[in-house]
C-alpha cells in the first residue's frame, strides 16, 4: 500500500495537514532535546521528512529505515546525504548493535507496526543509556467539539482528496480507521514502560489531534 502512494506521499502529507505536519516534526524534535551529536535512527521514515528536519537542525549522523522500498527510493532522491544511510527493515527486528543509537524517531508510523511491544523492546536494546525514542502520532482529541470536526474531516474529506490524488482510495480510508482503532486500544507510555524505559513523557499538539511520546532509556 505504501509503495503505491509513495510518489504522492509528500504532497498529500502537506496538503491534508495544511502544512502543520512540518511544525509537528520540528516541535517534537525540540521537545526531545536532540543535539548535533546525536546518532539518529528514523524508523518508518517514509520519504524522509522527519530525518530531513533533524538534518536542518544540525544532526549529521542520521539513518532511515522503512519496510517500503519505494518510500526509501524517494527519500534518497530528495537528498544526497541519505545515500547509503537507508535500510529496508521492520521495527521489530532492527539489524543494529546494542547500545549504539542515541535517538530514535517514528513519525506517524507506529500504528503500522506489526508488534509495537516487540518494536519498543528492540528500541530499548539498540539505544544507548540515556538515549531517547520519540513517537509522533495522531490521536483522537478529548474535546467533543474538536473531536467531531476532526472525525468528520478524517472520515469524509480526507479519503476523497487522498484517493483522488494518490489514485489509491483504500490507503486514505485506512488512515482514519487505523487512527481510531489505535487510539482506542494502544497506550504508548505503558508499552514503553513495559520495555524498561525509565522515563516516559506524553504531550499533545494542535488541540490534541497529535501526540508526542518521549521515552528515555
């Protein structure tokens, strides 16, 4: 599914979020306190926007990982520095040494993990002591009014616009369905604590439609 929409992924991300997705990525990286000395692994990196944002903030050691080969191809086409730094992999079994990464980011991809708990176990294994995993993900707002508008947009507008531009209506029907299911059944802070992370913070952005969860090893 993600291979089929890769060529329109960036356009639709910016269009359907009215460009706020750019702010979300930058804000979450500032919240996690990432520095120029970071060794960053961007999991479910897609076409690389999260990694590219970190690069603009001065991070040089960046690696991108995704299951979609087409997404990785578009990432590599957008930058020269990413060549040789991207890998096709699943989050549950990263082929990376223990205690070798300082930061992990996942932007709007954790919903697509096959086994989130196993993925977080792997994150804990490969992070250095004091390292951080930062999850940027959609959620359902708690305010009833905002939630109503949000659900109307997600269920009625987004699938039509996304389907027309990407030529894959199923992909943009999956998005709102997966957000609702995820928000109902998944507690990210709890899963991080189960994996052994000593400190977990949760923040809300833009009227609560997006969550930032930062876990420290």
